[in-house]
């Protein structure tokens, strides 16, 4: 009867909750405890968090993390949103294939994208080879390097993130009826004004969601920074791994991991709150 149904529902709920507790709540709890308890004295302390804000090494890593995340997000949106609107408005031969190909970089592992950037834009890559052959200068060097520079890091992240922005924004735009734009134009608005005043606000949830996903993803990335940035442009995610597996200083690593997790979760929850508030407004 009712008791058996309730027991079955409770069992299913437990089966759903248990993996979340084991793989999310418990590890986060261990990280928080490790970051707050001194291994030397066993006392509760905020020292490891204070170090993140005072020691130059950690401040540099924090700056690199935020700078790379903001730059990647900004450039990806600046390129991806106009491209999404263009693909939505225009029909041309090969459009379907182009949209399909745009998704490929997002499905490609980051380390393969890093190799692709090196093969294309490195000093011994395809672009350098073509310019040397074209100009007849065997010693020609490109004016930028992709190894251990912001350029290389950003190129990989933008290749990866641009696909996500286009995919999310174009998916939302494809569901918008043309009646909205036509109504605005019938009232005297130009095509550009109709897009800016009518369609763009409707696409804002997808644009904001793409920005949140790109920013959060870049903040916690380890592979691209390790391959393309080296020590100079190491981020908090790289420092966490180095501290855990290299220097074995778990407390600082835990504090950085909690900081990163807290930042990404705060950004995600802020977006969800804004999305709910906007839907109810």
C-alpha cells in the first residue's frame, strides 16, 4: 500500500542522493576541513586563506586565473554573439555544414586544440611556413609566440569557447518567431534596431548562460594552462595540482580548491537566481 510506495520512493531518493554525497559533498567537506585546520597544531585557522591574499606567488596565480577567464569570456562573446545572429539571419549554401563544424572544437579535447594551435600558429607551424615560402625569407619569425604567452592560452580557450557560445545562442534564436522582428519593423524600426531592441533582450539568457559556462570552465582548467602557459602564466588550478602532487602542501592546495569551487558555484547560483528572477519579472 501507501507504506510500501513511500519506502520505494525513499529508496530511489537515497540512490539518487548517495552519489551526490559521496562525490560532491564529502570531497568538498574534506577540502574545507583541510583548509581550515593546521596540520602542525590541529587548531582552526584562516591562515591559508589569508596567504592567498597576501603572498605574491598566490596573488599572481589569482590574477592570471581571473584575467584569462575574463579575456576568454569577453572575446568569445564578442565573436560568438554576432556570428550567431548572422547564422540565424542568413541562408547560404553550406550553412548547415558550417554550424555542424562549429560544434567540433567544443567536442574536441583541450590538449588536441592546444596541439592544433601550435601546428597552425607556432614559429614552425603552418602559418610561418606559408609566410616564409611566400616572402622567400627562411629566417622569418612570426611577431607572436604561442608557447608560454597569453596569446597561445587565449587562442586555445577561444577556439573551444566560441563553439559553445554560438551553439547556445543560435539554439535560442532558432526558437524565436520572426513575428517579433516584423512587428518592430512595421513600427518603423530598422533591422539593426529591431535586433538590438527586441531580439537581443530575448537572447540575453542564452548569452549570459554561455558567459557563465565559459568563465567557470576556464577558471578551473588545468590542461591548457599547463601546456601553453608554463610557470609564468600558471593559474590557481595549476597551483592546486602542484601543491597536492608536487610540494605536498595540502592546506594551501585545499584553500585554493575551496576558493575556486566557491567562485564557480557562486557564479552559477547567481545566474540561476537572475534567470528565475527575470522569468518572474
